[in-house]
C-alpha cells in the first residue's frame, strides 16, 4: 500500500490548500466532499427568505459539496441525499408537482430534509445551514425558480447550490466555497461515523494503511481521471471475486475511511493539476512534500531548458551541463533525498468503467529524478542551426510515436492505431523517470519511416524535415546510450563510417537540385528524394545514377557553387575509396545523421553565398 501512503502523506503536507483553488484553478477536495456540476444558484437571506435565482456560467458550474459515503456513490433509483446542495428532486419539496406524482418524488425530499434537520439540530450546525433549512421547509423551490423566469428543463434534474446573505461569522456567502462550512460538515459526519446510530456508524478494524484500529471504508471513490470516470482502483462489491477464499471483502483487506479519502482526493487533484493523458491512461509524478517539481512529461520542459541555458554554448555536452544547472534551480525548497512518486492508471479496455489498474508505480529521490529527466532531455540533443546556435532536445512523447508509426494527414504526422500509441508511450515511461535506455526498435521504426520521404512531400517538406530532426535525435540518443562515439564533421578525413559518408553525398545531391529548382522557379521533388529508398539499399549503384542525373542541374547553378559542390563530392568519394567502402551493402541509420549534418552545413553556405 505504499502508493496510498505516498498520497496520504501528500494530502497531509498540503492541508493549507484544501478547499481552495490553486494557481491552475484546481481544488483539493476536503474529506467527505465531492465535486459536481451545479448550474442553478439560489440566493436567500439569513432568515431563509428567497431573494433570487440564476443560471451560473458553465465555467463556474464545478461545485464542491458535502457528501455521505452513500450519496457520493449513489446510482440508479437508490435514495441517498447529499447533506446540503443536491439535485432538484431532493431539495425541492414541490418538485413532484411538475410530474403530478407525489408518491414517486416527494420521498426524495423527505429523506433529504430529515438528514438536513439532523445536522441543523447538532452542535456542528451554523446560521447558513439553518437558513437553508428554513427556506426549504416552505417547499417553494420550483415556484421560485419559475417566478425568476429561468429557462429550466426540470426533467434534467440539475444540481442546485445555495448562497446565503447576511449571516455573521463568515465573509463567504457561497456555501460551496465556505471553508467553515466544510469543517462543520466534516466534524458532524465524523461524529456520526464514530458515535452515530448503527446504520451510519462504521465498523472499526485494523487499517492496512496506517496499521491502527480505525473506522474502515467499504465504499471507494470513483471519478479518479475525470468527473465522468466510473472506474475504481479498489472495489469490494463483487462477491464472485472471492471464489471461496474469503467469506466477505473485509477478510481480504481493510482500509481506513480517512486515509482512503485523503489518498483518492489527493490523486484526483494531482491528475487534474499535472497529470499527463495518454488516451484513457493518466500518468502523474509529484513530490509528497507538496512542492512543485519539473514535470517529466511536459514538453514545455524542453523550452524551459532552452530558455534558461547559456546562449553561447557550442557543444552538446555544454548544452547538457547548462540544462542540468537550470533544472537544479527549478525548486530550491526540495532536498536531494526528498521522494518523487510516479504512477500511471488505466483500464484494461481503455474505457471509463470497471476496474482501474495501476499500470506503473515508482518512487525515487529528487536528485535521481532530476538526473534521469536531464538524461532524457539532453542525450541526443542536436544543433538546428550551425551559425545561430539553436538546439533541439528530445521530441515530445507523441512526436516520437508519430515519427516511428505516423503517416501524413493534412500536414501532420498521425498514428492511426491509438492502442499502438498508448503502448509505445508506456514503453518510453521508464526511459524518462528511471533513466533506462531508449528502445532501439522504436528508433529503427523512425528510420524506416524517414527513409521514404516521398510519402510526406505532397504538401511541402515541413512534415518530413521535422521527422528527420526527430529521427536524428533518436539515433544519437541510442548511440550515446550504447557507448558509441559521436561522429564529428570537423574534417572529412576523420570520418570512417560509410553510411555517414553516403548520407553526406545524398545531402549534396539534394541541395544541388534544390538550388537549381529554386532559381528556375520549380518545386518538383528532387531525384535524391525519388531514389532515396533505393539508395539506402544499393548506395554505390544508385549514386552513379544520381550523379549522372545531376549534370543538367550543375549547369544551372553559379560557377562558384559548382566548384564548391564538386570539391565536396570529390573529398567524400576519396574517403569512401580509401576505406574500400564504395559498395552496395545497405546503409545503416547513420546515413541520416550524415545527411542531416551535411544539409545543415550546406544551408549555412547558401545563406552566406546570398
């Protein structure tokens, strides 16, 4: 139960945030409260007199309300009223008149009013609760709403929230944002669970979370991933699951009501606040201290590093060191040994019903966490522009999957198999948070995708160029993790990788034809890209064909450029012949690195020439 302990610890460490919207507009629920959409607002005074009613804007509908164990999990026709704010059929004594059926509908109001009356008569009541009770016993809610001329479809049975004006002791008039009212309900309900009548009093057993004898929970929260989520992580309502091993659910495990409330409220808040969505799966990482941490799954972290690093860095190693320095200053309130928890949740069929499984759980120190995400974002970094010193780190998870398995749809790479995308991101999760190596098969899939550029050039080169950058980063990342030395382009004589050299030749052929096409106003696909796939399989033979087809384009470019490109080709050919590598053996992924680095170098040359 360590994941529950992590969440309980988190809740206890952020008590000051309970019931208050944070900087992202997300609210950590108090114990024994739920969140609902309540569009109808009724305002009364301290004497219980009706003042006005209104429909609140959609963005203001999310409402925190007190709840019992039964009402927070009610389904179907079971009558379990909320303690204060509830649906029309519960709070309106005249609701039955809309349907001319008192026997069917008035019993909801009667049970609701009895529960509210008990609260009013307790030592945990206050003026606002009494005012609402005094208003509701008049049974005029529906008539008041009609007199307010609100366009309400009463068949929708929407939630109602109450505002009380003129009460002493609190400046907050909205009951759904009143911290004192939250505490009043928590204290009242806690007293009932401990000391109330048998039907409300909870059984006391050993709590497997704290190890103490405590009131145990038999009903567990849903709505973990969003407000419509019906799936549960823990459930004990299916007797068939016991299969003779246990007589009842409590024979297997017993969990305390209060730790369960804290844990699941914390989990809902963390997912809403900083969770990463992978289809129906939710992944979230956090510090149990409540302090903010760099979000390993937020692609803006790459921008964070780019914005905070030294602008004059000129090597990948300097980039990594500068990024690590910026990252370590993200939150100086956290200590190196403070723990970071990562958890992912999903259902087996990707739905929002049934059982919710913990598909990944890990806990590690803050220093190790920073070390791992620093590796993820900096290993494989490449320079986008040689002259302006622009850098690009690892792509987002979606971009990696798209690079490997995506096809061009309207100028964007899209993965048609959503299950494949989800499973691939799951495989990348340990690479980010545990520092494990990047899966080589994903990199090779990106290489295969990138090695067919004509599939992506129908609407220009933007899609394919982005695919090329993402693939090159993956190649560098895998090679670094395998301990390979990075190929430097300082001198062609120092390059001994044939695939890299053939990639350089391909970039030169592509650039020559692009330059000639640009001068003639043509936008046709180059021969280099047309023959690309064949070139990777039979490089020497295909290069001779490409070179022959380059001759007409040589005539169209400036003489200085002709001399420059001829010299480059000659140097590369000499190096290939020197190493006896001008052969037809298929190229490996390094040819893309050679193409990319040579292309960048030629682009810089073209700008200088202009």
